[in-house]
C-alpha cells in the first residue's frame, strides 16, 4: 500500500514547510489554501489554529472536532557570538544525542530567508578522554552558518527569537510504503485533516464537523486550549504521530509499524473517555480497520481539549512513527491509511443517538 500521487505531493509539501511553536505561519497558509477547497467556512482562534467547518442539516447535531497540530520541534536563536556562531534554545523536547552535527535552517524574521547551517561538533579524538563520553547540553552547542562575525549574521537579518528548523528531506522508502522526513510529528495530522475533509466534502453528515489543526502543541498544548474554547466541541478526535517502539524487534512493545492505527487509552495528560474508546474500538472491529492499543509517557492536545469548559470526551488516534523529534522520522503509509479509514467511518457513523447512547451514557 503506497500513497497516491496527490497524497505523496501533499505529504512532501507539508512536512518540508517550517513551523516551530508560535512560528506556524507557512503551515497555516498552506492549510488555509487546502481546506478552503472543500469548505467555504474557516474558523480561527487568536493564536492561529485553523479549522474548516462542515455543518450538518440535522438540528442540534453534535460538534465533532478532529485535529492535528501544525508545529514541529525546533529551536530559536538565543544569542549570536562575536565569531558569528549562533547559540540556540529548544522549543519542544529534543534529545541532546540527536542534535549534534545535524543540518539546520535558520530563518530570518526580517526577510523570511532561510540560511543553511550545521550544529557544531568536535571530533571525538580531539576531545579530552573525560569529555569524549559525556553528553553536551544544548546551552553548550553552537550553530555554524558559515559567518565569521556577529555583524555578518546581523546583516543577514537574523536576530534572537528567530526560527531554527532541522533539515530533514522527504524521501519515499520501499516504493513509498514507508516515508522518511522531518516533522511527521505532527504534519501527519495536518495532512490527515485535509485528506478526510476532501473525502467528506460532498457528503451529508449528522455532526457539525470542525476539522483542522492547532498551534503550539509542542510547547504546552496551548492552541488546543484556545481552539477548544472557541469551538466548544461535544467530542474530539486528535490525530497524532506517536513514538514507535518496534525497531528493536520486540513485538510486545506499544507502537508496531504496519500493524494499524493507534488507539490511545492513556497518556500523561489524559485518560481516554471510556465510552468513546469502546465505541471507537468496536467501530474498528466492525469495519475491519487494523488497530493497536497504545499508551504513552508524553501528552497531546487531548490533554487540554478533554477538560475544556464542562468537558469534552476526547481520544487520540494516530500512527507509530520511528525517531520522532529528529530530522529523520519514518512513517508507514499502511498505518496512515488505517487512520483515514477510521476517521471517515467515525464521522459518518456519529449522530445524536450514537453520541448519547454510546458516549454520554458513560458520563451521566
């Protein structure tokens, strides 16, 4: 199973756009362009989250919120040294082991230009023995864009607070069955929102569908909080790219690539609403959609959405991605397809009766 030409082009485009927390502007413009092809109504929160709206003809239809998040982990310029090196600060959690010697792009906030560079590293044989086996902290690292002075960097339009994104090209693997790129966490969810809306564009639903993406997930689930407050959803499905734990060959670990979508029952920020989880699992089984149970040590947008206002039953579904939060994450398209099948089945099957009998009954 491989992507269509249109899907492949979309996945490449959306992963290669730069967009760390609070710098998602290019991703949002792309989403605005794509979502508006299939919906005449777009809504935004004041932080920049974007949702297309597909309204039901049914009176008092439940509001269904489906969302990914636009931002990727990255860095901002912290300081510029007299020798033209750049000190940087992480936005989102990135392990120091995977930062050294990575190629990056530094974006000028004044002119929007991207300047390529690399995270500086010292060959181990030039280090003292006691230092060669120690992990450097981020505040000990520097980015080299080839400049020789602070003045040269400033002349390029680079200032503290400007965005730095890891350079991770999009590469189809095994004929496209697997896809290598930066930012699957969580441009997968952004692409899914477009893909699902396109499929549903000409259909009548029994829910008011709000589908799109939030901002600033990696820096504290901020856009999820403001978007849920704006939309006031009755239930929520969060599209997320989660950490695969299968590359060591243990089939008992959570997150096996190629084995279907992830149904998350627990993470650091939320316990999945029991009625929503059971309904979703039974839907997968009835429709023959491959799925895996999943729990995680991290959190997602569901952490804020499920406690918004008087509460919103929320669940995270997604794909297991290898090496997330690096410039070289890998997605299996078979898992992507399973999530899409589930999202379509869920939106088509949900209505006031199903919502009340299968979900609200667990809360009343």
